[in-house]
C-alpha cells in the first residue's frame, strides 16, 4: 500500500468508526509505528484534516475546528485521468478568477486543492509544470452580462437582451426566460424560452451585447421538455432529433474515432475491412458539418442524403478555392 492509499484509508477509517486507537490503525494498515505517526502528521499539517487524540477514550477522531463549520469531505486521493483533470481544471479556473466578492471563500478552497494535488508525494509546482490543461476555442463572455444572466436565471426573472447572432450577422432585441446555463466546448450558453420566437433557444452568452433583468417572472419550462428540445440532437444547436447521421471512417482514422463519444445515443460498428461506421441523432447540422469536415477524406457521409450533399458541397467549394492558388514558381518568384 503506497502513501496515497494509506492517507486515504486512515481518514476513511477514522471517519467511519468515529474513534480508533493507535494500535487498531497499525493493525489495519500493517505499517510501522513511525510510518503511522508520519501519516497522521501529514493529514493534520498538509491535508488540514482536524484529527485529534482523545486521551480519555485512548483513540483518534476527526472533529470540526472551533469557530468553523464542519469541513467538507472530499473524495478519495486516487487520481485517475478524470480526477486529475477535474482538480487541475478547478485550480486553473480559480487562479484566473478576477478579484470579487467570493475571494475570501475561494482562497481556502484553492489551498485545499493545492493540498489534494500534493497528496501524491509530489510538489504542487512540479505537478503544474508537468501536467497541463489546455483550453482551446474559448470565447470569453463579458463578465457583466454573464452575471446578469445568472442572476436572472436564479431569481427566475425574464431577461431583455440585445443578442448578436453570428449565423446571420444580425443583432435582435428580445425578452427571454432563462432556464439553464450550460458550458459546452469551453463556451457558455443560456438555454431560455424566447418570447420573440415563442420557442426554446440556446444563446451564446458571449453574443449578448446588452442585458437587463425585468420585473416579469420567468416562464417555467419542465426539465423533461428542456431535455427533449435541447438535449436530443447533436451539439449546442440541438433540438428534437430530426435525423440520424451515418458516417464511415477509414481504418486509419477509426483508430482515433472509435474511442470518441459523439453522442450519448450513438451506435457504432467495425466493418470486415477495418472501416468504422458511426450513427447518431442530430437536429441542426451546422456544427455537425464542421466536425465532419475536420476529418477530410478520412470520412464519408452515408446518410441522410441531405447531409451528404451539404458536406460534398463544402468539399467542392474548398477544392475550387484551392484550385485558384498560384504557386510561387508560377508567380515568377524564385
């Protein structure tokens, strides 16, 4: 049993049994007295675990610190890929947070995250140097509008917004009833009932150019209706699924795509020649077309025909653009 496992088990044992003697801990862990003493001190000093020794009861217990609320229990110290990513992402996001009202609450949390990351016998600075979380494609919304949208959402009030749509390069004024904030592919979206369109819509928060909370109560939409309308199709442009895409990847590309999840309801299979067929539902194909195009000639759209034609047209347009390219030699450049 390594140190990380022992640290986790000590805290787990004392929390579960409320009181454990030094000998009982030794029997459970099968370590030397010196090792157990070092582990207990590590929990106290590095993990900020309030382990105390009750002399009358002749045992160790965990008690809240005086004047402070009972501490929050964190999950175990076994770092798999998802746990490491979660801890480092939280630490990265908190480091980049602008000073504000939450600062005094966040500083202890940052220290706790640092302690957790150091619990594997490696320094925090070494972990930050050797393990990195790269965030690509993020479009940062204006903090003011994010806060206004969040306030309207939680206080259940309608929101008047000036919204810029990149799809048609237009800005429209509309009242919306916020339902959810969603972080998708590094960007924030507001799922809301649009009173202009009389339907559910997803708005990119960074597209909000003006926002004002109204006194009018927000229209309530059931979670089941939100899920049906916005979570069935493909990506953030989802809606109630209208069709199933069927893609076939080359054997070479299949080695990557076969491990990816494009949709929770996807179906997939390998063909005898090694090609990989992937099927999933979608509603709006704008984002889907882009995802297909990034695989170039390594993928073919088998169905539906309308999606196949749209992807073929995009490839043809790209080929025409590149066919007009003049090489330096032809341009007279040596």
